[in-house]
C-alpha cells in the first residue's frame, strides 16, 4: 500500500505557510514604511541642519571670520551623520571642507545671505550608512519577530489541530475499528463538538443497525442450524459432480461416523462411495434433472463399516444465477428400521396365522351379529370332523357344536356383557355325534370392521384322565407312606401269630420227641390226641391261622412296594424276553382256586422291527406283565357268557423317545366306574382271597414312579380291555435280535 | 454240648414263642432279654454262640448291640429278626459281618430260621 499523506501535517504546514506569507508581507510593508520614515527624518534633519548652518554662519561670513565659520563647521561635522560639509564664500573660495568619502544619502546646498545678499554657500551631505544601519536593525528585528511568530503559530496550530481533529477522529476510528471486529455494542466515544455530532450519531446508529441485523441473522441461522443439527434425517448439500459440501450430524451417524467433522473429512468429500450401486446416483441425477420437482427414491447405501442399509433419498437441484444446475440439496432417511419392523410385522402376522392354523387348540372365529363362523383352524376340523368349507358360513348351532342349549345362551350372554370367557367347561359336539370335554375361553376380536368372537376350545379329555391318574398316584403314594409306618407295627404281631402257630403245630406233632416225652410224663396218649386234633379239625384251624398270617404279610409287602423306588438295579433289558418270561410264569400259575388255565389262552405278538433295548428293572416289569396276564386270564375265565377263543395280544411299538407296550384281551371289558377305579389300591372285582386289589396299583406305581413311564387302560364293556404302558427310552441302539415272535 | 442262644426282642410274646420253639430242640440252651443292655449284662456273665436280635429296641438298638458284642468278644454269630421293612436304609448288614441269609423279616417261617441257625453253628 502506497504511503498516504497526512492530512494533519498538510493542514499544519499550510497554515504555517499562509501565516508566514502574511507576516512577510506585513513586515515588508512595515519595513518600507519605516525606511521611508527614516529617509524623511534625515531630509528634515538635513534641512534643519543646513538652515541652522546658514543662520549661524551669516555673521562669520559677513565678518569674514573664517575661523569662527570653521569652528561652527567643525562642530557640525562631528555629527556622525555628516559625510560632506563644504563652506564657500561668495566668490567660491572654500572656507571649509569635510568629506568622509563614504556614500551619501542626501546632499543639500544652501546660500548664506545677509540682507538679501548672498555672502556664502553651504554644501551639506548626510551619510547613508547610518540610515542603512538603522534599516538593517529594523529589518533584523522585524524578521526575528516574524520568525518567532511563525514558529509559535505553527506549534500552536499543530497542537490545536491535534486537540480538535486528531482525537475525535481517533475516537471515531476506534468505533469503526470495533465494528470491524464485530463489536457493535459501542457507547458514545466522547466527542463533544457539534461538528462531529452527526457523524458520531450516524456511526452509532449504524452500529445498532448492524448489530440488530447481525443478531437477527444469527437467530435465523441458529434456528436453521438447530433444525439442521437435530434433524433425525440426514441433510446434505453437494455439487452435481459429487463433492460433498455440507452434511448434518444425523447424516454422519447414518453412515456410521461418530461426528459430522469425521464424516465431512472422509472420502475426500466425495459422495460416490456411499451408494451401494455406483450407477444409482447417476440414474437418479438424470431423473432429477428431467424433473421440475424434488424426487424421492429408495436406495441402498453403504456405511463406513461396509454394512448396507436401506434409505430414502429426497433431493432437488439448485441452479445458479444463470440457470445452470449446480448443487444438489436433499435429505436421506434411514428406513432399514422401518423395513425391519415391516418384516417383523409380516413375520409376526405369519407366525400368528400359523399359530392359528396349527394351534393344537380348536379356534373358531364367529361374527357377533349372527354367530356365523368366519374361520376355523385345523384342530377344529381334526377334533369335530367338520371340514373348513363345511363349517364356515354356518352357525355353531347348525353344526351342533353346542350339546347343551343352555350353554349357548350362557356364552352369548357372557360375551355381550363382559366380552370375555375364561376356562369354562364345555361339551363340544362333533360331526359323528361324539361329545368331547373341552375348556372354552373366548374374547371379542375385530376382524376388518366386523366385531367377532374368537373362541378357543381345549380338548381336556387327556388332561382329565391325567388328573384322575394323578389323584390315583397320590392315593397310592399316601398308601405307601402309611404302609411303611404301620408295617413294623403289624409285622410284629404277625410274627407272634406265625411263631405261635408254628409252635402249636410243632407241639401237637405226635412224632416230635419232646412232645412224646411230655405226654408220657402226664399220661397222655399221643396217638389219641392226634386223632382228636384231626377229628375236631384243629390242625386246619392252625393251618388257617398260618395262612392268614402269610396273606397279611403279603399284603403288607405289596403295600410297601408303593413306598419303595426300585433301588437302581436297572439294566438294559430285552423287554420281549421279559414279557415272555411273564407269560411262562402266568402259565405256571394254574390254580384251582383262581379257576383259570392260562394255557388255554392264545397269545399274539405284534412287535416292531428293531425294537430297542430299554433300561428298566427286569423283575418289576416282569411283575407288571404277570399281573396284567393274570388279570386278563381271570377276567376272561370269569366272563359270562364264556369266551370261546380267549386271546391276548401283546404289542411292542418303538417311537422316537419311548416304547409303547400294550396288552389287549378279548375279555368282558370294564364298565366305566371300574375303569376309573382300576388302579386304585385295594379296589378289586375278584372274590375275597383271590385278589388283594393291589396288583394294578403296584403295577401302576412301578411304571410311573420307578420307571418314569405312563400306564393307562382303554376298555369297552363286552369288547375287552387294553392296557397301554409307555416307557421312556434312555439307552439308544436298536435291539440286535433278529425278529419278533408272531403268533407264538 | 448245647449251643448257647440269646434272643433279644422287646416284644414279649415273640421272645417267649421263639424261645419255646427253639427249646423244643435238645441241642439249644436258650436265654432271652427284652433290651440290648440287659442282654449285654447277661452275656458278660456267660457268653453266647448266637444271638437273635431285633433291630428296634428300647435304648441301644440291634446293630449297635451286635457291634458291641463283636468288640467285646461276647458273641460271634448274629441273626437279625425284624418287623421293619425299610431297615436297609439305615443298617448296612455287611459291615456287621452278616449276609442276607442272616436277616429274617417278621413274620417268618421258624423252621427256616432254625435251619440257618444250625448251618451257622455247624460252620463255626
């Protein structure tokens, strides 16, 4: 920058020059006036002097007294001003002459007269040097004064200018400087001169205006910045050729960057890498250039970590002043969460629709207004026998689902009042006329815009049976518990009975040496005593006592079986040989009192190939099957009318995690009340002494408690009975033996 | 030579009936006691060849009695005669130096017990 000239200096200098000129002019005028005055004074003096000399010399000239005249002239020439003095008489003879030789300023000549007669001549010359000296003095003094005045004036002017101009300007300068620094809140700079007032006011006003505008701008900017920063969608601005100019925090996060700066600094500010498909951007831009409005497109983007996400890009083109497309402004929204939600919803819908279709519980949807069936699931068709197309459009009443008309009324009323039914026992009518015990729960449901009832029916037949079995099991466990407690107390008296009755037998024996000895001592004929005993049947009584004690002991032992878990004497068993052994044992069990002959019964075997070995306690399983065979044989033997071809079918089926064993007879079957109580301890249908009522209970106990299996029976009066035993499979591996025995 | 038997049972009728049964055979000398403590006193006076011991007794129980007998050398052979069915839960007969054949559960056949007694005594 070229050096600027200082106004202040100029002004000071100009004022100095001006005053110098004025002072010089004035001084010159004064000088000339003074020199004029000095000239005048000298001429006057010359005139006065010559006049004086003319008068003073009249007498000497008259008297021709030369000496006096010379004395006067001498005295006059003493004056320093006098440079020339000549006295001459009328004839021109020089009486006196004085000449310094210096240049003369004034030369005067006068005649000395006496009575009008010229008697002499005087010539006087005044020297110029004195006048010049005084003029030089005046000039020097005037010049000095003028110089002083000029200097004083220059200094004063400079000082005043500084005071009146430089300071106000500096203040204004600092004001403007503060504005330049962005500080608009300035107070009055303290310049109190009227001339500056408008300027100061103008500056202050300008500052306020700028401040107002700046803060408005800042507010506006802040407002949009907040929107920009906090927007959940990514906002960006880029050039058409792909240079990223601006992007907000959300945009950064969306693409996996921790901060906006990080994002903006990445990729060398290029946008191409964020498109999963590099041609997608060009295609979009082509579309956008052809479109007058902003366009939204779903696109796949790439995150920083390389992961893809679905986004919706909405952008518009910004043109420059000449109408050329330059910038691309827009937003990107991450819709992967929404897409996932949609997918989840779809999966959920599918899940629930599958749940509905495949639910093991019967689900029926009916409309509220008419009670017409809108939808049923597969379990419905399976359980009731009505196919989907048979059920939909009909009412429950038309299908005969209600076996109890009062129930229909109850359901309708309950749904209208409370809108909900929870676990109500319901008897479901089927297509083939059967009824199934169910539990009904139902709720209101809106399908489309129609109010519907969704009824869920659970088949509780199995559950009820399980419940009965559970009760049974509980009963037996309690029997077992009691048995363990009382066994000791009963066994002791039984022991007394047993030993005492054995003593009776022993001490009545006629061949026992000690008896003979004692009898002889008291004179008793032992043979006669023996006869008496026989005749009176006393031996039988004793035998009965013994039998009864043994039977009682047996009962106690069976009862104790409930309280005992088999003591891990489990082995992997070939169940078929175990069951086969049980048939042999049953065959040897021919008993007149029990009045059956097992050998008359034909046994059929139906056995799956590769029937596996099962971990169990052989003796217990044997006991269970022996029980079942005995029961079957006894039941068939006691049947009226007699069964022509009594037979027992033994089925052995292998399933994924268990084996199912069945023993089925073609005996008289069991009425329902007997079925219910069959496993109950001490429940028996056999005559007293034949059965204890413990066989099936103990069997049940062995299967369920000792072997973690299940045991149940199916029977129809007149058609036989089937016992079904399920045992869990623990040891895998198919049985190695070749084939099952059929029709053995 | 009589074999000396000792019956320990708190049930009087068992005790007496069993004693009667065994006394009928000439080769046994039978004593009985209703508690283990009393039996020990009696055995200290005169040892026995075999004791028939109930498990549940008023103070000292049967297995404990057998152990003491063994330690003090009062009797070498023992037979358990018990009315309880679950004794195996708390009595380990093998540590008592016995086997299953030495255990008789009431009510039992006295003749079987007799056979076992004879066998044990014969073997010793």
